[in-house]
C-alpha cells in the first residue's frame, strides 16, 4: 500500500510515544519523513515504509 503524505498532515500511530502522545505532524516528505510529536515536540526521522506500517 502506497500512502501519499503531505507536509503539515497529522497522522495517528498505533503505539504511543514515551510522552503518551500518538499524534504526529509531518514536517518533511521524501524517502524518509520527519515527524514532530504534537504533545512534547520531539522530532523523529522515519522511513516511509516504517511509517506506513505504524499508522492507523
């Protein structure tokens, strides 16, 4: 499944971040994506394939 991601899109993950949040804003799109936790502001770089598996 190939999902189109856009900058500014909010995604919800299956597992929570250690801060307790599970909503992320997409900051950069490419082969890897950069996400920002909406609860604590932590930035994470993740591959597109890994993100597709972890979102609801």
